[in-house]
C-alpha cells in the first residue's frame, strides 16, 4: 500500500499518521513534523548565546530503501523567520509499505556545501558527505538527523532530531590595542591549527583533518575609531558590523563555525595589514586540564567571552549580573581567563595563554 505524506516543519522529525481502514483507494493522511531543537544561531542577526531559532532556509528529506539505496528527495518549504514549513508528497512519490531511512538536512542561506550526485537505486546513505567550499570562514550552519521507519498501514510515531553538525565559536573582546611595539594592528583572528572540509552525514562526523590551518573568524580593525583607555590606545569596536547587537564600549564581537575535528589547537592573534606573522597571539587552553589540545565536536559552542542577549548588555535582565556581558580585555594581562562553552548548556573555564 502506498502512503501519502504531508510535511509540517517545526522545531526532531515527527511522523504521525491516521490508520488506514483497508481501502486502497482511500487517501491516508500522514504527517511528518520536523523540529529543530535548542540550537544557537550566530549570524549577524542573532550572534548571542540566547537566540535559539536557526535561520534555516533550505530543508530537505532524503529517502533511502531498506538496503540504504537512495530513492528520492523531498524539499520542505521553510522560511528563515519561521520554525514551521510544509511539503506534500505528490502521487508519483508515494511510498509502498516497507522499511525506509529518512535523512533530514537543513542549511542556512549563506551555506555553501556540495553533496554527492544522487542516483536512485545506486547512491547509498553512507555516501552522503557534505563538502564545504574552501576558504577561511567558509563553514556555515548545517543541521541533520536521520531515523529508520517501517511504513505500514498502521503507522506509529517516530521522532528525528536535526542537530547542528558543526562547532560554533563566539568571540567578544574589549580594548584591542591599536598597535603592538609601534606596528598598527589591522585584524583580530581566531585560527584552528588544522582544517576539515568534509562532513559524513551518515555518522555524523568529520572526515579527517587536512594539513592546512583554518581561520574561524576575522575581525577588521583599521576602519574603526580610536580612543585611550588606562593610557592604552584601543579600537572603538565593531558594533556597526553587527546590526541589532548592543555591545559594550570599545568591544569586538564575532562568530564563526568549523567542521568537527580532533585534535586541534586554537590561536587568537593580532595581525598587521598584509602581515602573515602575528604581532601578538594567545593559545586557547582548557583551564581545568591546562591542555591546549582540543576536540571540536558537533553542536558545541566555544564562547570566548559572554554575550547572552543580542539586544542588551545585561542579558535581558535587571539586577541579575550572572548573565551580563563579559568580554576579554586584550589590552591588559599576558594571561587572560576566558570562558569557552563546549556545549550550549554549560560554560567551562578556559584560558588564553600569551605567546612570546
């Protein structure tokens, strides 16, 4: 018996159905719900840790048979401002009773990933590898999740959760010096020691690091104003580059993503215009273990500094200082304590160790 589906996209994938009364000519109303669960969007509109709705604009469900051979793709309607969308399967796409695997993939508008060429009956689920375009800062948000489902006349409910499959990074800095030993600073960058360009959606996990480093984010400095704080000339901040974000004075706010990779070291560095050697750098270290060898995992947020609410510096609350903005002051000590969250619900102490 073939089944008719309608997709309703909301915040896992929930399949629900009405029981068939045995009449093959009667349409069976089946619903597939897609829910994106607690995930932080860190684009220019929602750079804070509090924003939970990702700006997905492209959501697809790939269908595979019981042998993990590709059958078809269903494109869900999705609006970047919504958590719901819909898709109705046409009659020529109906599925016969049997075992299937459903893979849901969601992308933001700025994502530039390539996927394997899909051939029905040939391409396998295990070949579903997303490859990101090359270049610093190229990794953008990608969500995916899959589940096996037996399609019968009496359908049960099944939930598939699309999780963010990349690691996220938020950097919030204050009083960045305009020069180091007389040389003007032009860029503040967070750099990973190794790169990863492929994400296996069937696991999901990265396909292994390359020998190249990867620039997670790059903050231009030289176009900003200058001011003096405690006798040090600093840049006035990049608030103009983050529309809608309220920042502390003289602060730099940026976000980026990376495909999971391990082990990796992270370096924060100041560069001159056209320079390839840092004027000053800090190695990101785990304060608890003292280790600089880190593991970038899916759906983890590495937060240097704290920005809880985009539209305020007090976390959206009055009288509670625990969620107030917290920046890393780069004009002060050689060893700066920072907070890097290795998941969206916890903040772990990390350190920035100044390099010679």
